[in-house]
């Protein structure tokens, strides 16, 4: 843990959690995708800097693989405290570890924004909009995009079974923003019952909550495949243009 400390406030604060323990095998690269160079610096550094620049974010908890050998080479200087914790086998394990360790600094009623390490193009205005929409919400929610493509349901052999109606379907993005205590409990429950949860919202759904969808921009892509890296570079250049 870093020696940096954060001030406990008497009202709910905002914190960020970044799960970054994945290997990113689909990138077929010599290192995890969060350490690939994007416009002159690692993907992960772009992500952390965007979160740290949000007014009101008190600190960031980063989950890293115990076998991570790249982090010591790229550790950034940020304007907010940054701590690291051990990541787990699944995303939910990494997020849960981060939430448990974040409890040293944050309160259960504080808000936590969980953001993918490989989403470096998230816009500042989208995060600010998410916070403004959810800070008084009873449950919390996430950035998302309405589905615009025709959706097909397929069998394992990739033969189409049927076309799904796309009305009311959304692509889940991050950050996903929930109260620390509720989210920690929801993930603990999901793990206990061996339920498959691929994001924080699905854990909250299993716990009986209905998270709110907050529309964000389409350039908030997750770098997953080799072709995503030049696309992310293009989006960052466009965002930085006057």
C-alpha cells in the first residue's frame, strides 16, 4: 500500500477502482494490453489520469496481478492518492479486493466508480455527467450506449437461431458507479452463490437492484483486440483537437 492517505469526509465522497489484473490474451501482444503504448504512454496511464482529473475523486484503488512485472516501470504521478492491491482470477475478485482495501479510507455510503483499465478514451464530460445523474440516486448506475445494430442470437456453431429485438437493449460501458458497501455486499453474494457476473451492474442486479443507464459517447471503447489500439489512438487525437 502507498503511504499516501486520504481525508475521511463527513459526507459521501467519490473514489475510483480500476481492475487491471487481466492478461489480455486476445491482443496477442508481448505484455498485458493495459501496458501497451498508446500515443506515447501506456494505456493504463491514460485511464488513471482521466479518473484522477475528475473533481471530487478522492483516490484510486488499482488491482494488479501478483505476477505483474510492468507496473514498477510505469507508476505515474497523479493529483490524487493511488493505492494498489492484489487482483484475482476473475474481474469480480479483483474489484472485491479493491473495495475491501478501499474501506481503509472510504465509508460504506461513499460512491465508487469502477472503470476498466483498458478504456482510456472515456470522456471527462461523460464521467461528470454520470456523477451528476447518480449522486442523489438510490441505487447507482453506469455509462451505456443504446444498441443500434441488428442483434442475432446464435447456437455454438454460429448458426443463427433468431433475430433479437434491439429496442431497450444497451451496451454496458464503464465507469459503473455504486455505493461502496452495497457493491461489496452484492459481489460477495454473487461469489458465494457462484453466480456469473461480468460487471458490477450484474452483481447489483442479482442483489435485487435496478441500476440506472446513463448514456455516454461511443468512443469510450474497450481495447480488446489488436485493431482497437489504433482506433483508440485516433479517438484520443480527436478528443485533444481544438
